[in-house]
């Protein structure tokens, strides 16, 4: 008789890697490349620390995928899940039924969200929530008697997920290239001053990029436009912090033409920028917010759309809204998200970000611009990026293909047991919000060592060279 296959943390790394390569199809990964190299196997998490199958202790500068806001290993979260599974492991929220975790979580989110964002449509992820948003804003205009308002305007290099809807809203061309893009979504340029601002001041550039929205609305006809969607700070695009002029002008334009404004808060929500929501940090007043990630600190998959009174009333007045997911408001995920929000509030984690972690990290992060490889450093709350450049004064790009230097830097970080990612030739961090000053010191020391090693390697290999003008 065959023995059942037991796969545990105790198998040798090479065996785990071989099984992974044989059967596990990874997201956003070159399958053949990974099989040749072998995936890093993560086995434990505690606070801001990860352990891999080789026993390395890694500091997680990315909070997983920007989500583990309260840090790893909080026992209360597992207990909340177990309690809920015992009581009611699953029930749906279709067909005029509900359950206590979904009721309590929706009410809690409505209390935390600014203004009249009082209604929550649950999803299993950020991508699903953005798919909800596409249908929701188009339905809103149908019920209002303007069914031609279907187009949604988004930004190049924005990220809104990788379902067909989310991937189409996003402005990542490689994603569009794999399977196409749904109809009725238009893109304008991003407010990325360091990379695209030329000789303009940051303030003027912010206005110019916001005014592309007005130009696009006029080109399409305002009576054809349903909504504009943007991340308060682009995350996956490289932690692109917009100039201070950008959001006020964008808001003015949306208001002027009556366009619905969707703030995708999947990364910026739940404390990441030092407020509950990035919209508060930037003074944005959205009609809809997309949420996921930090809602449960990644302990359970859950996301949703927080909808303002007016949009909820209009869509609600149109009869049945034909939309929903088996796991909309899943009771276990909702109970875990509630426990996460309880911990965030009772432990004053946002105050910790504002008063302790951000100010301390800011001082050390900004000082990285003294490094020969670093051109600018940005940090809002606990979301940061640095631009790698061979010539700071000119904000020059490298002669090598974009991302070559960033990847080399990331490899040095991995070797030094620091998770700091690259997007092109920008390095990005978003550590758990509970990171302490002592841990920030370790993060920065490892980052500096990695930058030094990367710089030495570039010089030795003749790659510390600017692209010709
Ligand atoms: N909106 C934003 C702003 C996001 O950052 C999504 C939507 C989609 O959420 P789900 O839960 O469907 O993944 C995201 C997700 C990266 C990376 O490489 C970023 C995300 C996901 C995976 C990788 O930075 N963000």
C-alpha cells in the first residue's frame, strides 16, 4: 500500500523545492527560471521576522505583500478563526440572509471610514473588489438614466489586481499583453516626477498630470465617463508619491464633471500612510474605496468596496444588483478581520506609525540619499521607496535595461536576509506597522550593506553608467 505523502517543514529544502517546481504554478513567476533556481521556502513568522527552511532569520521589509500590518504570529487571530469555525464555519450573504461577523465588520468599517462611506460590499481580494467597482459604477449610471457613462479612466503603471477587470484597470502593459483588456477603460499618465518630470517643478508636474484627466474627459465626452480610479500612492508601480498638487486638482476635475472617484486603498488602507486611509493623508474624498490586505493583516483573504451613501442608495433603488461572490463576507474571514481591527485600535498601532516608527524611519531613510547609488528617498507613513541612479543631479536612468540594477540590489538584500523589493530601478519597503526602532536599525543596516555591495558590483562590472540623453 502506498504511504500517504507527508509534506512538512522538516523535509530537506531541496525536496520541497523539487515538489514545488513539479506541482505548484506560482503567480507572477517565470516557471522555468524558478524551477532551475528553487523557491525560497518560508516556514515561520513572528512580528517582523520570517524564518526559512534553512534557518535564516529574515526581516520582512514588505509585510508579506504589503499586508501583514499587525505583524506575524498573533495568537488571537488564530483563536478568533477557530471560535468562528466552531460556531458557523460558512454561510452566504445572498438571498436575504446575513450573519453576525459580516454585520459587525461592515458596521466597524463604516465607523472607521471617513465621510459618508457607510456601505460595504465584501469580496475575497482586492482584485475582486475592483471587479465589483466596475459593475457598481456602471450600474449607478444606468439607474441614474445615463447608461452611456461606462468608461473608467485609470493610470498607466497603476495596479488594481490581476483578474480581467482588475488587470484592465491597472496600467501594466505586460498584464494587458497576456490575455487582453476589457472594453471601456482608458489610461492617462502617472504623476511620477522623478522619472518623468523633466525640467518641470514637482508642483507644476503634479498639475499637468492631473489635467490629463480633464483632457481625457473632454476627448471622450463627460457624458461617456463613469469614474476615475487611482491609488493614493501607487504601490506595485514603485511607491510613487504624487506631488502635493496632484490630488486636489484631480478631485476638482472629478467634481466639475460629476465623475465618480474610486480610491484604491488596498495598500494605503488600514494605517499604512499614518491614517486609517490614504485618502485622509491626501485629502481625497472618494465615492468608493477598494480595500483588502491590511483589513485582515493578510491572516485571511478578504477585501471589499466601501461605498458612499449616494451610490449605495442609487444602486439600491434599481432592484436587484446582479453581483456577488460565494465568499462575500465569509464569516471566518470577517471574524479575523474584526480581531485585526480590534488589535489595531486597542494597541494604538496607527499612533505608533505616526509618532514612533515613521519619524524614526524617516530620518534614517532620508539619509540613504547620501549613498552614491541613491537619488531620492520617499516615505509616507511606512511606505517608502528610493530611486537608484548613476547621476543624481540629472535624475538619470541607467544605460542597462530598466530593472537590471534594481534586481541586482534586491538579490543583495535577499542574501543579507532583508526583504526589500525592486520595481524597475526603484527599491521599495512597506514593513509591518508594528516595527520597532531597534528593528528599523537592523533594516537600515542591512539595506546599506546591500546598497554598498550592489554599488561595488556595478562599478566592477562597468554598469554604473547613465543612459545617453
Ligand atoms: N489594488 C491595489 C492597489 C493593490 O496593490 C490589488 C488591488 C489587488 O489585490 P489582490 O488581493 O487581488 O491581490 C492590489 C494588490 C506587488 C504586488 O508585486 C502588489 C499587489 C499584489 C501582488 C503583488 O507589489 N497588490
